[in-house]
C-alpha cells in the first residue's frame, strides 16, 4: 500500500532553532511535495522534488531515494513559521497525491 | 495567486439536502482535484478530473459526485448531505503536466457544516 508517514506529529521549538521534519514513503514515487498550512488558512505548496535538494529562503527540502526519506529543514526559525507542514507523494503511474498526516510546528518567541 | 476561487466559503445545511460546491480556475489547467480535510485524517481525495468530462474517483468518493463541463469549473455535489460530510473542502489544480511534474495550487477552502 502506498503510504506517507511523517514525524514528529507535533513539534514545539524556540525562535532561532533549526527545525527538521521527516517524511518516509513507499517505493516508486515520481515526486515528493512539501506543503504549508497556517492556522485557519489555505494550503501553499513549498517544494516539489524528485531528487537532491531544494532551497527557498530559510527552507530546505532534501530527498534520499535509496532510503525513501525526505526532510524539510527550517533555519533560524521564527514564530511566523508556525504552521502545519504536510508531506505528499506522487506514486509512479498516478496523477494524484498521497498525503501524510502533517506536522504541527509551533515556534515560540 | 494561482487563480482558484472556491464558493461558497462557508455553508451550513441540513441533513438530507443536496449541496454543490464550486471551484473556478482562471489558469486553464488540465487537472483539478477535490479534497476534504478532517482532524486526524489529513487531506483525502474525493474526486479528480483530467479534463472536460473526464473524472475519476478518489479514496472517499461515496456520497459525492462531480462534474466538469468546462475547463475552468469543477463542481462537487453532495447528493444528500450527512453529518459525516461536515468538513473543510479544498479544491486544487495542477498544470497540464500533472502532479508528477508540477505542484498543486489550492483554493482557500469551503467550510461545510451539516446539521
């Protein structure tokens, strides 16, 4: 069964800390997506990657195909980074995403 | 802004009534999706569309139907609303290459309450 597992489910940290959110998936993905959802807000696509690493500002996404694992890192975290971060995978042959349960991140000032 | 509008943004309806949610895009993208989001379940796919009059079921399609008569509009209908369909509904679009090669863009969501 194609699944996506995220960890941790909840994460609380102090402003300035380096944050890592993990995502594991089954074999045979075409692409891995990271999404962000602020409280009461819409959902924004942060990254889509199939290999290597991507960086946008303080956010970095990496993927290790052999280990079937992706990470989302936030450097110099800020309270405005508080949100739910969602990992999702596109499995080969499919045009739809399989979503993880999300990681609720809280950054305290 | 990916040009996606969901309507209505909020709706309260009674059990047994039909409800239609609308997703409108201005991007002329091929792929459109309807998801529901519930605590403890994350995002779950209801139906999706490859193009005009081309639709397929997702993992939680029971009690829902969709129609896409124009590229820009994807309608989700709850044929006879039940309390279990109280949820936040998100529409999303992907470019003509689909989610293999392009990200999803989401609408702002519709909060539906069935009493």
